[in-house]
């Protein structure tokens, strides 16, 4: 079994990758200061895709996956595929299904049909489609199943992959490490995101990896057990002094998780 590769989801640093110059500085920080080799590209600025690829090549990053808009998958798929080939990235992720597909089994099936077709077209060029979960997919539908149940059971496993997120699985009321086993063979990249209880409240808050309550060691061992090749750190909000500092803390802790469980 190949060793898991760990990296950083660039959405964490989205305010620092808005243009070419800032992205260059952020990539230099990740590579030279933290030793990051693997990135997921998400929320990168609206500068030419050729320059995205130029910077990836400059810093020799392994781009394990991206997040791209559903509208582009529907209406601009050929160009999107070409951009990923230039990046050396073989998986295109969707951050979540649009609202109109969430209300019924039939609506979820409509989404699956479109995603399967997109995935088949991607596969023709050596690229896979992957779906990133939030918590809403764990809500019950009228037939008693969850949206996630339907996605797993009724999508085509050859063309429809998943990007599981530990925080959102937790917020969906499910054990993270155990749930990952349901996705065996359908995950290239897992998002590690930690959760902690807010003082005096029942709700949870995103925090740096290793600083919260999710058993990320157990999640790592499951990823290893079922053959997930990549784990990336992500943090949407609640940074320390800045996203750079949170990334430094989290990536160090992610490497430590990797070292003690590999």
C-alpha cells in the first residue's frame, strides 16, 4: 500500500491567492516555509488559468484535486478539462450540489444523472469527478434515506467519487472514521477539518487540526485501511492571527498525525 500524501486545501488561504503576485508569495510560503508538496486548488483568483499552471510548475506542487463551479461543469467542460490537464490534476471536485437538487429523492436523482454524465465525459480524458460533502447531505429524505445514502447507492462508482470532509461528517451526526469506510474505493482526497465545542454552547466551531475534538488519528487509520491516497487540511473560518498561522499549526499537526500512524 502506498503511503498517504498530506497537503493543504488552498481555500484556507483564499484571501491570499486573489492575483498572480499574491499567489506566488503564498505558494512560496507553503513550499519554502512549511515544506508543503501537495495542494488542492480552490477559490484561486480570476487570473488566467495558464498562470495557475505556471505557478504550480514553478513550485512543483502535486495538485491532488480542485473545486470548480457546477455551472462550468455543465457549460464549459472541455475548457475545464484542458485546464486540469495543464495543471497535472486528474480530479475535478464539486463543493456541493445546488439547492434545487436537495429537496427530494427525485431531485437528488436528477443531480446524480447529470453528474454521472459529466463524470463519463471527464473519464474520457483521464479525469474523475468528485463530490464534496457538507452536513445537509445527512438529512433524511421522505423515503427515510439521507441524501448521502442516495448519492452513494445510486451514482455510478466508476465516474462519481467523493471528497469526504471530517468536520461536516461530524456536524451531520455521524462517526467520521466509521463513515469513511462506506466510501471505500471512491475517494482520492479526504479533507481533514477539526471541530471544537464553543464554550457554553452546544454548537461547534472549526479550529486548527489537532486542537479540537475529532479523532483525526482514527480518521487517518481508516484512510490508510481503505486506501485513500491524499489527505489535505482545510479551515474555513476562525483563524488565529491569520490564515498563514493557522495553516502552519495545522500542517505541522497533520504531519505529526501522518508520522505516528503511517
